[in-house]
């Protein structure tokens, strides 16, 4: 984008995401950018680590699922093809498995603060 002197089409500044759309005025000649913003619980940009995404999006769900109330949780990744969803979700799945086994190991020893 920078080499082509183009602009980013999306800007993420937690907790909002702005989508920038290049448009033409009615005259068909004059260009302008239209900006739409969207608010989320948390927004992540391309520089966010998998560990940071896990700590904000998935880790809080571990205690909920293991609290003994029959809780279920889903982590859903949405984004452009080739943006790293599969890579990131693979890392998140590994961290979820590690934390679940640690929590279940503590529970089997009677040290589970979640009561599960």
C-alpha cells in the first residue's frame, strides 16, 4: 500500500475500528474518503501478538467454562483471507489447551479457585 502511495483501508485503535472507503463525488472526478467507525469490546491491529489476543479474548473464558455451571465458549476469528487467522487461532488453541490442563490438574488436587 505504501509503495503504491495508497492508504490503509482499515485502522484499528482499541476499542474502535475505522473503515476508510475511497469514493468519487457526483462529478465523477473528485476523490474523497468516507470513514465509518465501529466499536467493539476490544480491537486488535496487525501488530498485536497472539499472546495479547489470547489474554483479552480467550483466557477469560477458561474460568467461565471450568466454573462448574456448564458454561460453553466460542472464540471466533473474522478477517480478510491471508490475514493470519489460522496462525493466530492455532496459537490460541495451544494456550487454551495448556491452561485447561493446568486448571484441571489443580482441580484434581483440590486447588481450583473456580470450583470446577
